[in-house]
C-alpha cells in the first residue's frame, strides 16, 4: 500500500478536510469493494451492493439529525448553487406568492439573484449597510403579506457570520446550511426545505444534500423539467438518474465518523470549543488580531480575522504555510485571514494554528 501521509493542517473553506480514518478506509476499499472484483465506483447504481451504501447514507443523515418522518432526504448534484434556482422553482408555484430573503452576505446575494429570475422575491433584511458583519435579530426581519418562505443562509462562509438561532418568522423557512451542516440541531417544524453542498462539512464535492417537506412535494407546480423537481428525486429515492456514487459512499463514511464522535451534539460542542480557541487568541491579542464580526454572530466554522496591515497578513500567511498551516487566505472578495474549521479537521490542527497565532503576534507587536 501507499506510504503513510504527513497530513498538512488544512483550513480549506471547501472542499473540506476529511478525517484520516475516513480517507484510509476509502483507499483500502477503493480497488475491490467487498471482494466483488470491482470498485464500488465501477458498479451500477442499481446494484444492491450500491443500494445498501446509498440507503445507509440517507438513514444516517435522518437519524443523526433527527429528521422528521414527513421530510425526504435527497442526494443530488449541482451543488448548493443549483438549489438557488430549484428552491424557488418548486416553492413559488402559486400566483401572488412571494419569497423573502435575508441578504446576509455573498451566498445569500447569489440565492436571491437566481430566485428573482423565477418568481417574486424581496429582501427581508440586508447586511450591506454593515458590511455583512452581522445577522439580523428577529424583529429586524420584514415579512410581507403573501410570503411563501423566508430564505436564510445559516452560515455565511465568506463573511464568517452565523445565524445564532432559528427564530420563528411566522412563515416556513428555507435554509442554505452548506457550511454548518450537522454542527447543530435545528427546529424542523419551522422549515420546508434545507439544503447544502456536502463538501463543506459532510464529505467530498459532487453531492448536494436536500431535506424537503412532503407538503412541498405534494404542491410541486407544473412545467418544471424533471431533474429540477424535488418530487422526481423523492419518489425515486434519489436514483432517478445516476447519483454521485463516490461522494455518497464517502459521505456515508464521514457520517459514521460523526456518529462515533458524539453525533450532532458532539459536532456542535466540537465546533463551539474549537472556534473559541481561535477567537480567544483574537480577543486576547490587544487588537493585533481583529474580528470584524459582531460577537453573537461569530461563525463556529469559518473564522475571519484581520491583522494590522496587509503586509502583516501576507507575512502571516507565508509563516503559517512554512509550518504546514494551509489555505488560510480570506476569500478574494474580502481579503484578510479565514480559518475554516469543519467537522473533520483534527483538533491538533486547531491547536497548531492557535500556537502559531500567539507566536506571530508576540513577534509582530
Ligand atoms: C460553498 C457555498 C455555496 C455554493 O456551494 P456549491 O456546492 O459550490 O454550489 C452556497 N452556499 C454557501 C453558504 C456556501 O458556503
């Protein structure tokens, strides 16, 4: 077999780092699945061998996240980006319906831009006036008459802000949870639809996980192409066409790892504790590191911060890279530093970052 790999400390915002044990299992099982004489990724997606993996992934999502019976779990492709269109296509069927969007950052802006092409939408709140550094409180969100759903981006991956709790807006919610999937339990009774790409905290790229309520499926408007209808996938248990078999398989392994590490409660505790380690260094640095984010809305998965100058930020990134602390550059649209600390990242990597930040600040001050 291959040599053991020295793992870099990978703070990539996505695709995300996966636990070494998950990668080891995949590489061991890849060439010959269970003595079948072929890889799982070479088999028919209708083969009972694949079907078992497929169903197990759906079952694990359902049980780990306590998904109610009247939701279907869909394994799709096209990323969260395709959901920006699929959600309004499937939900905005009735004449007079409108959809409110909380415009909390770059991803929410993309979601409403696509929805606008499909149906009537409005901005229920925008963070543009505050540079997208905070989420709204419940009383700041405007819900207009005829609102079919309120769309929220529970964690803005680029801005590093997170909706601290899912308040009850009085209309069904639709959530893009790409970058905080399975890092907290959610009040399912308030949602009609939850979606996200798997590659931020659940597995490799190529898989989009969607949770959709039965009443949405029952009210699917006419005139939508087959792949874009949620009910197409729900009635076929997500094998209406070829599913992304490798990503489903790998995500199943990641979900088993989540289950063995305390489930969603364990992931929440992990995210809270580990992000606090980094925020503590920021807050204790006497202003050397600055978080632009309102403290109550700080993301527990994407930690964004600045240094005194752009030169200092460049030196920070270079110094970090020399210690194998990688992918810490902030998104090109905002600059600065971003440490993405998803479920699968090892705690020793977070510790290595914290140690480096303390040393760098001491030298720089
Ligand atoms: C990454 C991301 C997306 C886009 O996801 P794709 O799967 O690449 O389409 C959408 N929303 C959020 C919050 C994201 O972090």
